[in-house]
């Protein structure tokens, strides 16, 4: 792995060529909620154009870790994050960089669908683009169609784009949120149990979406569903009690896990 | 615990449920009954007051009454034109001062202040301000503005009333913004939006209804205040004649009319009271219609209830 950059160069990312393979890396991430040490010393790298699944029992810190990757913890006062997150070798936690700058490159889909209730379907998709200053109607129209197609929602909503987003079903809303995340043209997509509240058909649609998006994006997905991890990820990280226990190719983690704990978990013996 | 023991235990617990049900149903009925009676009790005075105002005030209402200047008592028609005009002016001016401070203060408290020392102090002072008797605010405006300037002015009244308005608006705006689930702020942040954009374009639109309720509440409150106006705009028998002279307002006129021992003044007083109610009601309905109507065309999204 290439040498760790000095913070002085973090903002420019020209000083050193980005690692050819890894889009995003984290180094020694520690997260504390008060005295609780929720994520411990987590170092992990995410290759370009791949899907990495994070699995582990409830409360193991998956979501907490995922939220470090776009500095979502800045939104709440209760969490303290230490360590570095490198996106193309630029440190997200550089004090001089406004998190907004990075969040535009790192899209996020939340566990529960959360389309903006006062906006139409159309406005939801382009919310990030429009409120970031893009006003050209033609470009917005294109983005809406593209992103809804990528999220496998276009055919269902093409005639009702002006209707309120809340009229959609839960599964449709979640795909709308994926479209909304894609609209800002991110380079990395974080998904926090995107299918946990959905029925098998909607889940399948979302997994198809992930499969399709993999061609362009680095996707990191937190999931409780191990079959889902097997189906749609290339790499899998198994977390337990705030630590990364095992990380490797999904096939290897599930078929020949190196760690006993991982073996037990993927075989469904606890969790 | 063996299987039979567990079965027995379950049966016992179920038995407890059964003996309880009838009592619970009864309690349920009693509670519902009490609640309904209390709701009615709360509504009766309102209907009574409104009914009396309509019954006693309606005979006074006619075009001359609403648009003319009040003449001398006994000289025939008493009119409240200047009072209506003055009330509209004073509500407008008070809103111009009070609403921006109130709404922006509420945004600060909900989105930026959090539980910081500064924010907590502001909250405390706003709560205290809401309890200050309005006559005190009137005396303050009288001393600080009227005496300094040397003349009664509608600005002094508006400033005194804005002290009543902005604490109500600030606290209700804060509450309304807090009701908006955190997840939408996170969704906005994940799209790379700045905090200001998230607050103004995403959160505020969801809190619109709650903020409007606070605004309308404060407008009603301000529209009906008499005490601060006595010392700041004094009252007047002529139409608005500039910012450097006294002005009339409906609550003042009602108060003055009610002090007079003549029947026609009493009737005119009721007429003025009814007019004030109608103006406040019109503002409520108008503002709600304007801000809460369904953008797609027909119908109201919010309810019209006050």
C-alpha cells in the first residue's frame, strides 16, 4: 500500500497518485459514544468498482462505522471519531475541509426510506443537485430519468413525477432515495441496510440495482441479511463488538473463514 | 418449570385478564365521558362569547359604521373607520418587526443553539417575556420612545406589541422545527447540502404548519391587546395622519366606548368587538389558505381549524 500522506497535502490529492485499486480507505477509526467505544481501531480499504458488505450482529458498530465514511457523525454531538478516512488519498477528517465537500462525492442511502415529504418525486431526485445550485431544466430532466432508471424506478413513476413522494410504497420510496443519492453523481455509495424494511421483490430489485451500479461505483453496504451479502458483494467484512474480525473476498469469508467466530456467524450459529 | 406448570401459570395470568376487562371497559367509558364533557365545557364559553358578540354587535354593523369617523356622542352615528385602519396598520407593523426576529430566533434555537449556555438563557428570557404583563411593555415603550420623541407614534405601539409577538413566535417556531424528524436533516447532509440550505429548504417547509400556527396565535394576541396601546398610540378620532401623531385601534375604541354610559356607545362597542373578531378570523383563514393550499391545485392541504 502506498505511503500515508501528510496532512498538508490532504486537500490537493495531487501530491501522490491515488492507490490504483482502492477508492476509499480507513485507518485506525475509533468511535466513542461518551464512554462507549463503539468502533475500535478499524482499518479497511474499499476497492473501486466493487461491492463490500459489512456484516455482524446487532450493535457491533457497522452503522456507526459506515457513518464515519461521510462524516455523518458531525451531525450529532454525541459521537467522537478518531482516525483517518481517505477518499482518493484525501483525508475526510482534515479539519480544514468542510464535510459538505466530501459528502457530495459520497452518497448515502439510509436504513429507512426518507424521501423529503414536502417534495414531489421529481424534486426528490434532483433535491441534491438543485439545492447545490444546478437550475438548468434540461439537465435536471436528464438526471431524473437517468437516476430513476438506474434505481429501477423509472417505469413505475414516469407518469407521476409531479406527485408527492409519500404516495409511493415503501420499496419505491427506498429506490427513490437511491436515485436521489445517485443524482449528485457520487463516487462512493454507502448503503445502510437498504433492504431491511422491504419485501423480497423490492429487495431483489434493489440488489439488481446494486449489481448494475457496481460497474461505476464503489459501494459499501451494511446488511443483516447474509444471503444478501453473498448474492451481491465482492468483499465482506465481519464485525463483532466494534472490531473487524475478518475481511476478504465474500466467497472466502463465507466458505473458508479464517476465524472461528466468523465461521460460527456465517453458519448462523449466533447473531 | 415443567410444561404443566407453565400451562397452569399461563391459565392463571389469562384468568387475571378476564376479571379485569369489565372494570377496564367501565374506566374507559368514564374517561371518554369526562374528556367529552371537558371539551364541551371548553367550547361553551367560546360559543357564548362569539354568540353574544354577533347578537349584540350585528345591529351596529353598516357601511357608515365601518368607514366613517367617530363623531361626538349623541350627535348621531358612531363610526369606527379609524380604529379598523389603525388596527390593520399596527398588526402589519408589529409583524414586520416581530416575525423576522421571532422566526429567525426560533431557527437559531432549534437548529444552531442546541443546549448551549447561550441558547438556554435565550429560551429562559423568552419564557419570562411571555409572562410579562403587557401594560409593563406599554410603560416601557412610553418611557423609551414616546417620551424621548415627544409625541405618540404608531411605531411605539408596534414595538411594544412586537415584544409580545416575538417570544410566542420564537418558541413555537423552535418547537415546530424540533418536530421535524432528524433523518431528513441527515438525508440533506448526505446530499452535500450546507446546514443553512437544509434548514431553509428542507426542514422549514416541513415545519410550515406549526410555525404558521404560532404566527397566527401571536397575531390574534397582538390584535386584541389594549394596555400597551393606551400609552403608545393613545387613540384618535381621525384617520391615520402620519407616524408622528396618535392613532386609533379597535381594542382602544372598544375600551373607550364601553366606558360611556350611552346605549348607542354600548352597541357601537359590540359592533367594534365583532369587527375585531372578524378581522382576526379573516387573517387566520387568509394566511392559512395562502400558505397551506395544495400546490397541485384544488383544496387545502392543512385544515382550517384554529
